[in-house]
C-alpha cells in the first residue's frame, strides 16, 4: 500500500512564478506592470528607477487579503470505482493568509544616489486545507480495503490535510545614476522559509470502530537563503527601459518532525522515535519490514532531519515605460522569465516542466487631476506544466490576471492606494491517469484567486 506524499504547497498571494510572488505594493494590484516604476514600489520592482524618483525619504505600508481555492476533481473508472466505492469526487482546498499579507517599503534619494529597503512575503504566503483529504490518500486506503475483502459499506475513511508555506524576504538595494540617461542598482535579499505539513488518514470498521489504517504527520520546516539583485535603467525624455535580475535563492528545508506514526490493523509504529534512535536510513529499512517498502519510502520525506528543496528561481525582467501625455497618462509593457528548470524542487520535479515560466504584463495609468489616479493592467502566466509535474500536494494552472484600482493624493505628501486583481485559471486535466496503488484516477486541477489591497505612501 502507498499512501503518498504530503508536502503541501500553499500560495495564497498568487502573482508570479511557481515559488515567487511579485505583488507586494498595491500599485501592482491596480496596474500589474510596474517594472518601469520610479515611485516607492520601485524598491522591489525597479530599484534602479529610484534614481529618477522623489528627492528625500519615501515610506509605504501595504496590506492585501487574498481569497483562493484549489480543487481536485478525481474520477475513478470502472471496475475500480465500484470495488472501492469511489467514482467521482471533488476535493475542495481552501488557501488563505490570516489575517492579511503585509509589505513595507522605504527609500531615500540624494542627488545621484538612493538606498531602498523592502520587506514582505516574497514566496508562497499562506496555508491550504483539504477537509476531506486528497485522492492520493483516500484512493490507496480504499484500494487496500478492497484487497483485504472489505466492501465500501464496511468501513469509513477520515482524511485531513493542511500545509503552510511562507517565505519572508528583507531586501536592501543601492542605486546610482552615473549619467544623464543611465542608472544601476545592486542589492541583496534574505529569504526566510517557514512552513509545516500536518494531517492524518484513518480508516475504521463501521461495525466495531476498530482502526485499520492510521497515518499521523506533523512536521515543521525552516531555512534561510540569499538572492543577489542587479538592476539597470535607461531613460530618454518620456521613455524608460529597464532590466532586473534576481539570482536563485537556495532553500533546503530540514524537517523538525513532532509526530510521524503509521498504524496498520491496530499495530502502530512510532516512526519518529525510531529515526531518532537508529537514524533515517536504518528506520526506513526497518519500517519496510513492517509496512512494506513502498509505504516506507513514502514516509521518508517526513522523517526528522530529512530535507526538501524549495529553491526560489532566478528571475529576469524587462520593462518599457512611456509617458503618452507628460505627467498625465503612461503605460508599461513588461516581461518576466523565471528560471524554474534550474531551481531545485522536491524529487527534482523541475526536470518535469516543459519550459521555464514566462509572463507578459501590460498596464496603463491616468492622472485624472492632482487628487485622483486610476489604473488597470493584465498579466499572462505560462508555467510549462506536464502530467509528471502536477501533484495533489502541489499543482499549478496557467492563468490570465486582470487588475484595477485607484490612488488618492490626500496631501502633496500622503497617498492612499486601493486595488483589486483576480486570476482566471485554465483547468489542467491530466492526459493520462495517475495510479495510486494500481488504481487509475483521472484528475482535473482548478484554481480561483481574488486579491484586494490597501496601501499608504508618504513622502518627506
């Protein structure tokens, strides 16, 4: 029997690559393409552009509230469906970030140079919960019951899964304008990963309540990585051309496992206790004698001290901004390339992507008068997905995103930003069924995402 792997990927602040967020400032929510910005949000999106920004200090505080669902529609074909009592089921997953997602920006410019700071949730950013578990748990358990001669009416399955991923980032950059038209920036971001995986799968006889299967997991992960950042800007009259490169950040998260146990037919093995006595390799070998080699290998990722790769990929951006009407109406066209295939993932899943992630963004902004600014934008994200890459615990869907919003200049120093964006995902249906302990299952992965945000900018 194989119960599968349980590393849940939770990303509630969905804009950007597979592991990287790009929406920190509310200006992104309402315009999307911010790669040619020279305002305070440029501390992240275009640090070299601060050379043409406000002289003196700028500060910004932003909060966003995401609403996201991740569903798996699983279909088991006959004769397996009747045998295990499961033909079609929608597994609903709710992703959230409580209570909201904050981001801070600060910048100081003096003549030719500027320094900037940014702090926020730069990757993932939430938790996801499946109250009824996921197919990779339920199907194998039901298959095991069938192999032991139990009809679906004779037993019940209780499954629950929840996982969290937050990658906090603190970024500092130095900007220098070295000619009338050119500026550059260099900096560093420290990425702090924290997450957990918790859940259970329990099967009981309906007649007596006796446990047949009991899998319990509670494991935390933490790690720190570093990403250098480079930026370059060219400005000529109303035209701004920018480039930025963010290097890969290596994250190799070790487990701090609180609970890991496997129970079969009333006999429970405390896998966590064994690993602390004998070491992980010896524990897996011993566990294989009790529950089988397939089950033992599926448990390995949660052993205390085992590591999982969650690299944040290199990111290259290009943007062209142009003021169609000086100090009145402007637009930006932008491109993002996430080098995902060179960023290590659990089980080398990056090798199963058909290509790196590509994004195209466009945004327009109009200053109606001295008080009000309105904007809108769109983004297309293409991940290069494949059947082999997709998993119950971590799946993605290509998307189109649209955003809109406004800014209100309360005073010459104080601005309030409000924005909303949503992502329209393309459902991903597997070309071939996936087999859980020999049972073929066709799956369709779907997602929804809505984000609202509010921010305050202040200039000294």
